[in-house]
C-alpha cells in the first residue's frame, strides 16, 4: 500500500568527514492531509534539591481533524544527570482567533545518584 506524502529535504553540511552527510525530511502532508507540529518547553518539578529544563517539538499530526501528538525530549543536565520525557498530548483545544494548542503532563524517567523522577506539565505552542 502506498501513502502519498509531500514535503522537502534539507541537506546538512555539519559533517566532520567529507564522505558522510545527512538530510532532514520535513513532511507537509500525509495521504493528502496537511500536517503540523507544536513546540513545548518547561521546567520539571523540584525534587531532591533540583529541577530540569526541557524543550522540544511534537511529532506531526493531521490538520483539521481531532488529534493528539506524541512527544519526546531529554531534560537539561542538572545535578550530574538527565531524564527522558515522553508521552501523548491531550486533544486539541481551539483558540478564539483560530489555531489550537494541547495540554501535556507526565513523569520523567528515573535517574540520578539518588534515583528519582520529576513531574512536568504545560501547554504546547499554537500549531506551526
């Protein structure tokens, strides 16, 4: 089964070696439906004497239909360790002037010399 997609590819010149290079694929539609993403960021709860900052972008989702987004990022290094943040946003919440945002919340992975996790929550940016 073939699914038509549209998008564009950007060539990366960040490689240290001439024979290695990479490309980033940016999808703009999936099976004829436009897609979009959201930015998210915040600060985790304060646990064991510290907190962590985080930022990322959601995975793409279709535009114009009910949807949620998966998300993943790694927190800042603090107190000698990092945590992973991953989950699924809540459903889209419409904005008065058009567009929408999503709520998200969860608990980080466990890490640190004194093993612990942090809570996090927030709202995404309006859709890209």
